[in-house]
């Protein structure tokens, strides 16, 4: 990082299982953040256009439940094909607002669309897709929904704002995945999640202190009332109000909070990231630098499966 960077961490609901309307909402929120001076705008895990809450996704374990089949088909139909028109729209939003845009999406391959992936897309201010990372290992009920990702995108991306990279939700508990980012010099660490627990906040503090990076961590927020009336598994969520409370936050390299955590509502968190903070904190600990022992420990990453 050569200069201060203003970042926006967005905690907002998608228009659930409506891809186009979700992209419209994303465009409006990105424009709002850009108007506030944000240069980097980050959206939650699978913001486009639903995170499969365990409250209903557990039904996908049923062999012949027609409601579960319909719910998965709906999630798949409203996923983002890469390449494809929805991914192009994200690029246009980044270009129109002159920002780096990082978006969590349900992603499919247009040539082999039977599998859905949990992906993080990085679009540059010129509108190009600069990086795509698929979640390496879906967690618990998520394994009924998403395929496993690969090593593509498991690195920090050199940008005019600094080196940006990240991991999705519980793959942040994978030490070697984190170290792959450290070795590539990450300075702004992206950590979108659907985990709204207090324990996750402790994880964010640890990641900031271990990476000695800024951490931008948007959390998913879901209200039952936002699901469409004809959602196939709506019966399983009818007794709830909130399915995810949020908990978005921005942290400094010493693990202190610059903004958030934000719970139980939509909002955009902002913070000014000062590059001097990186150097100040890395004097004592640099995981891939003076605190590493490459003569004893080495990491090998296979970029693509």
C-alpha cells in the first residue's frame, strides 16, 4: 500500500433468489459507497443471491423431497455464470463507479452447470474480472449445495490500492490457505462469511493479528420475511425472524476494530486504511517474512485442479 485507502464493507440482504434484482440492489449500494469516497467495496458471502441457511438447506439431504429439489434448482438458476451476463454486469458496476468490487456469488460454469460453487469475484475499476476464488471446502450443510473449489485465486492480487486477497467463511480456519495469502503479501484481507457467532469475531481478530493486514469482513444478513412466498422450503423457516444476524466489521493489523461489528440491520461500514499501520505491526511479526522459516517449513499451492 502506497497511500490511504477508503473501504466499504456492505452488510445487506440480497433480493433472495432474484439475481437481477439483487444486482440492481448491489449497483445502488456500490454507487452509495462510491459517493462516500470508497475505493474498495466488498459484499458478503454468496450475496448473489442467497446464502443457503442450514435452517432450510438441511432438507437437501432428503433423497426424494420435491421441495428440496426445487429449492436447489432455484438456487442454481439464479447463480452467476462465469463468464456470463451477470458477471459482466458486476464488471460494469465496478467500472461505472470507478471502484474495486469484491462480490460473493453462487457461481456456475456455463459449459458444465450441474455444480454450484461458492465464489468470490474481484472486479477492477476498468470492469475486468481480475480474480476468482472458489471456496475450497464447503462446511457442514453447505456440502449438500456447493462443489469443492480449487487453488485458483488463492493469492493476493496486486492492485493500485495494495495487495488484496481473501478466503470465504470457514476456509479461514485452514492454516495453509491463510498462509498462501500471507506468502503473496496480502495487505487487505477479505473475509466474507455467513457465521454470525461471537466466536467468529475472535477469528477476525486472530486473522488480523496473524496476517498483520487490514481485514474487511462483510457478514450475511437474512430475514425470513425477505424470502418469496413461493420459496419451496419456506415451511422450514416460518417460525424464525432472522436467519443471520450479521456481524460485519473492519479491523486494523493489530486486531483492533476500525468499524463494526454491525448486527441485526443493513448498513455500510467505512474505514480509512493507513499504510503505515502495516509496517508498524509487521516490525514485531511478519508471518511470511522475518517470522517464517522456509528452511524448515514450506507451502506448495496447486493453482488449479
